[in-house]
């Protein structure tokens, strides 16, 4: 149920200094959208049924990887205890994202959904263009992203200046392969959630070779139409309906949410 919400898989552990020469080839990406200590909380549900909770959290202190300070970003999804007898979910993700370049170095994934279990770790070598995972070593393009770090990069980009149909192009490593990930701006909408009513920019991430998901679903995100560009709503469209995550609370933002109407 939850796994399609953010089809995540990639990065983690390994930390030797990359050296001054290689530091120079790493990109710099301006970011005024998010910072240390940001916490975003969501209600996850199907139609009118609340099924669980999700949380994005950036640690209050940077973590050094390869001699570079990184955002320590966590994403947790938990089913309601009252529904655990139907389908228990305890999913945890961690990605370490370079503060200066907004690209990932490491990732770990712990999936516990019903009787299904999966533990996954990987390390991105952003200099040698390799992904070292629990499933093997793979060649990757420069500045390859996982889905979580891709979301934060899109937040860093000022898509408020984009017209409908314009895209952010990224490289995405998933299921042992690299893909072109296109995040397309669809338009603007006003969205009402528990956390308030917001002016939002609607975007859709799509793998060029097809759907982001193997079951040919569709993922839409509503980002606040302001400097923060926080995800206000995430909707996974599947054949039988929508699985939605809606913002319920937030704290530790880098600045005001000027998109909030009430």
C-alpha cells in the first residue's frame, strides 16, 4: 500500500576523503528552500480511510561524508496501530545529501510491510560515477539521484519561474539501472489540507521509459508556491483509486510559508 507512494531505493555508507582535486568537480546548487531541523508530518490514506502517518525530517546537525557536510534526511511511514492487524507498515529510509551540491552520497532502506521485508544499502561515488549496493556495483551518470534526494533537489530549484510543461531533468538510479527522471510542472492549484490552505505548484515525476512505478501508476506532488516549496500533498494514482499523503504539521522551516492562505 505505502511502497508506491515514493518508490525509493538506493545509497549508504562508506566515507574516505575524496581529496581537493575531486572537490573541484562537484557541483554547487543554491538552496534557500530547506535546512537543518525541518520536519514535515503527513496523514496517509486511501479515499476517506486514514491508514497511516509519514514524516520527512532533516537532522539538526550535518553529517560528514567523504569530508563534506551533508543533510541527514529521514523518511518514515507507519501504519496506524489500529490497522496493523490488516496490514502492518514500518518503513524507514535515510539519505545523506550533500549540502553544497544537493546530491546523495548514501542511502539505507528498511521495509516492513505485512510479511514482506527488505533491507537495502548503497553508496554513491559521485566522483567515480558508481553505485555500490547490497545487490552489486553499478555504473551511474554524474549526480545520480534517489527519489528522496530528487525531491529535495526539485525543492531547491525555483520552479516558480517555470511555465506549464517545463521540466527539471535528473538522473535516477533504481532497480539496478539508471533512468532519466523528468519532473514536469503541470500548473497551479489551491489545496486544503489539515495544515491549512495553500497555493501550490503541481508537478509530476516521470521516468522517461515509462511510469515511475512498475504497476503503471502515477505520482503527483503539490509543492507550496513560495520559497520553501514544501510538499503539501502527494497523490499516488493507481488503477483502483488514489493513495494520498496530506500535510498535517510542520516545524523548523527555513523561512515563512507565504503560500499559506489560512
